[in-house]
């Protein structure tokens, strides 16, 4: 009895150790996060990232585009399929602690040589030259999760699934930003088209007056050529803008998962606006919301699990197998119960010996990969804080640029009016008129570009704070 207990002692000890974790997880590092963003107007807990997409983007046409894109965009659909695939793997990992059960049914016959031992035995005892064997059994095998390997596999599968969810959120936030920025570029080109056509009409009026002066002998043909050149500058912008508008409409259609088509719009660039103060909130809240930062955090969970799996491979594994069923040498006796019943149970401990160096290398590499993941997490936090700070300074400085550009446009538009009046009264020459018109055209085109840059910076701030999902 004592000998039997001594033989079972190692197995009992291993079973009692089941669930023990052989590796220590690395906790999420505390990245150096500032109390507030650089260039933030004030430290406020409220953040525009808390707003829904429809609360942040109030233009109805843009809302319709975003709804279509979020429903039909192919990148987003692929992300959803990745989530489904990861979910299946996670569900499968939950079954890791269950034993494996197999049903096995076999029937075979063997005709041994009459001069062989089996042949002589079959002829003498069974009175037959054929040896038949019929077997139906259930086989069970189970490995004890002594060192937490199966639990680590579950942990890795869960983190992988959650990573696909964060990847989907990242695609969604980028998609929202891309659609919004593409729509604003479309409105910018509409505004620039209006400016170009208005300037073309103004140049045409000036050219007519110069022709009249040429006929009266007041100016030379050089004046006509200069005026025509200025007119062609505005005329050339129109087909260029028409081309860019079509390309932008195609890009927006594709983002929305549709064939290229015209985008109906009624809004005006100057009517699109965001609040004067866009609150960014606290950096700590942004870190907890950003999909890329959350994904980097989940990568550390996966790395911890991989280290645990690699470490568990260095230690002994306990497996238990059992088999039971019906066995007979004649088909007629196959289901003769209980005479045909049989059963076996076995337990074994496996310790790798010659593969230990290889397993140790895998473990050390897993630890290095985990250290890399920690660095990548810190880098993701740093990049996120930097992106928000960049957009805050863009919004601040673009606001100043827009005010200056707006004043410049007003001054140059007045200069064009004055130059035309003076020119008609013979108090200014054609060069002054052409120069005024050229400067006015460029300033109005630039004003539309700065306005669009303001809108895009606001959208990027919303995205970089984790808004849009």
C-alpha cells in the first residue's frame, strides 16, 4: 500500500499545482502623460471626442455620406469579418480544458499462415483459419493545465479578439475623417470654381474696355495681350477644377462603397463651421479612448500570454488517457455484454529533455518580444499626444491665418473696384487693373484653401482624440 501511495505522490502533487502560473505578467506601463495638451486653450474634462458623429458633423449631406460609408465601406466590412474569425478562435480556446473524446469502430479479419504460431493457435483453439477482431470504443485524453498554459492560450485568444475590435474602431475613425475631409475639399473646389468664373467675367469686362481704348488709339496691342493672358489664367482654372471635382467625387463614392458618381451637395464652404473652442479634454482620457493605444495595450496582454505558454513548455506535462468499449473475435459475440466489455486507464508525465534548449530559446525570445511590445505601447501613447498637440496648434494658427487672409481679400476686392473705376475714367492704366484682378483671384483661392485646412484640422483633432466610433 505504501509503495502504491509513493508512486501516486508525484501525480497528486502535479494535480495540486494545476492552475499555477509559472511566469509573472508585465503590467501596463505608466507612460509619461502630460496633465494637459500643449497648445490647449484650457484644461477641461469635456472633450469633443465624447460627441457622436452626427453631433459633431451637422451638415445633412455629410451625414448621409458618413452613414453610407459606415454601412458599405469594404475596409470596414473586412474588419468585421476579422472580428468574426477572431471570435470563433476565442470560443474555441474556451474548450481547452475539456478532454478530447473520440469514437472508434473497427472490424478486421486476418488469414495467418497455417505454419505460423497464430495459424496453429487459430486452428487448434478457434477451429478456424481466419482471425477476426471487432472493436467499438470511446477513447478519452486529457492534459492537466498544471502551469497555466491553456489559461494563457485563452488570454491570448481574448486579447486577439479585442484587438480586431480596436482595429475596426481605428478603421471607422479614419473612415469618418477621410469622408469628412473629402467632402470639405469638394466644397473648397466649388468655392474656387465660383471665384474663377467671377474673375473670368470681370476679366472679360476689362478686356472689352481695353479693346475700345485700342480702337480709339489710347493703348497698344500689348494692353490687349496682357488682358487676354490674365483672362486665360482664370479660364484655365475652370477645366482644372472640373477635373479635380470629378476625381474627388469618385474618391468619396469609393469610400462609401459605391460606384463613382456625382455627389449632390447644397452646402456652401463658408457656411460650414465648428465651435470657436474645440475642447480636447485631458490626455489620460484620450489614451483610454484611442483604438491604436488600446490595441498596443492588448498586444502586451498577448505577449504576456505567449511568455506563459513558452515557459510552461519547459515543465513536465501530465496527460491522462482512458478507453473503453466492446471487443470480440466473432461478430456474433460483439455485443455480448458484459463478456465483450473492456476498459483501460493510463496516466503519464512527459518532461522534454533534448528539446529543452530549443524551448528555452523560444521562452527567451518571447520575453524579448514582450519588451518590444512595452516600447511600442509607450511609442503609441507618445504619438497620440503629439497628434493632438499638432492639431491644436494648427487650429490656433490657421484661425489667425484665416483672419489675415480674409482682410486681404476684402482689401484686394476693394482695390479691384477702385482700379476699374479709375481705369474707366482714365486715371489708371490697364496694368494696374490686371494686377489688382490677379492678386484678388489668388487671395480668394487661398482663402478657400485656408478655410478647408481649418475644417480638416478640426476633423483630425476629433479623430486623434478617439472620436468617430
